[in-house]
């Protein structure tokens, strides 16, 4: 049987990782998630990931962390180096979904770009509008988004409803809208490598 692999993932990636597991039949991969709301407190992410690694490291042949740096300013990598665990590439999910080269191109085209994924388009009010109190303090929208010029929706699924949500977010923020469909990007590539190197004994 294949070696067992634990994927410790940001909650924002649950849907995508589950879809990949089902599509490829990765029954030997198990998924444990950390609340996506920790992105509002990224300094807490490394400690939470360390706790989960240590809790489960004796139960699996390998552990892989489905996070980018995600605002931890290198602290997550320090934890992973200490624990001997790999993670997804890049600074954030926008980069590993779209790919480093394409992301650099998008950033060079318009440095003032705000990015959405499927998850953030679906949960924009929960993760942005309400925490930043735009509904009761609309003047804060200019404070937080005044330097942005464009919104790029980096989509994982072909979903007209999500596309409409993303367009609506761009309209609310008074930003130009661009849609780039990328699928699962480097998330799929890296998880596939992890799944396939779990050898069959």
C-alpha cells in the first residue's frame, strides 16, 4: 500500500485540495485544516502549524504543508525547517495558483492590483467587508483600497456565479476588472508530486 501523507492546509484551500484528492484518487492523502481566518493574524500561523505537525508526525509517513508564506515573513519557513517539512512555493496563494512568472507579469503590468481567488470571491464580505467595517464606515474603503487600480480574479473553477461575485467586488471597490482562469496551478503540481512519491511497498 502507499505511504500515508498528511496535508496540513489553510482552510481557504479545502475545496480545491478535496477536489484534487477525488479527481486523482489520492486515498492515501489525509487533510487537516487550519482556520482561514488566521490570515487576519498571520503571526499565529507558524505556531499553529508547528502544533499540528507535532501532534500528527508519528501517525503518518510524511507531512506536507499547504500554505505559502502567507504573511508570516519567513517565520513559517523557520518552523518547517526545524520540523523537516515542505510547503507550497511562493509568498501567497495568488502566486502559487497563477504561477510565479505570470504573477510577476501581472504585478509589473499594474503594481496597484488587488487579487481574488475563488475562496475570497465567495467569502469577500466575511473576510473583508465586515472585518474592515465598510458597511458602517464607507470612508475606510478609500483608506484601504485607494492605492489599488485593478482587481484580478484568479479563478480555479469555471463558475459564472463566482465570476459575477468577483465583478461585483471590483465594482464595490471602484477597480478595473480582469479575469484570469488558472485552475489549480502549482497547488496541483506540488500535491501531485507529494502523492506520487509516496511509494507503493
